[in-house]
């Protein structure tokens, strides 16, 4: 097989397999047809720059973490792991704090 199978678009699992024309993820049960044009999620930072997976970010204000007494300080660095649809479209790894979902209007591209 000369073609490589892409990771799952939902959970980024590498255990994807092909069944006829569909790709199937056994971890999150996502099924997709690679020939279909899917709606790409476009997320912009506070300055209007388009963000992509792997981009380095900087927080532009202090953020209180919901359900915790922790506060993410202004200037904290983060890396985008994946883009999501919804209120908190950035699934990020924040340096010194761990994985967080963050609103795009609270960050700028580093």
C-alpha cells in the first residue's frame, strides 16, 4: 500500500484503518470519507491572525481556570494541539500548567 492512512481528525489516533472507501477510528468510532470536502475550522487570534495546529501562542491577559484556584498568567506560552468547533476552539498545551481549552480572543500568535 503506497498511500499512508491519515490520523483520526477527531482524536488524532494513529490506529485508523480503511474499510472500502471509509477510514475508521477504533478509539473514538469516527468514520469519514477522505474524498469528501469537510468544512475546515478557521480560528483567529486577538490580532486576526489565522491559527493552525502546532502554532505557538502567548496569553494576552490573565485567565482564571474554571473549577480551580489556578490563574494562567499573561505572557504564558501555549502550543495548539487541535482546533475545535465551539466556544473554546483551541485545545492547547500550556507550558507549566498542562492541557487546556482556551478561547481564541485571549491569545496571540507568538
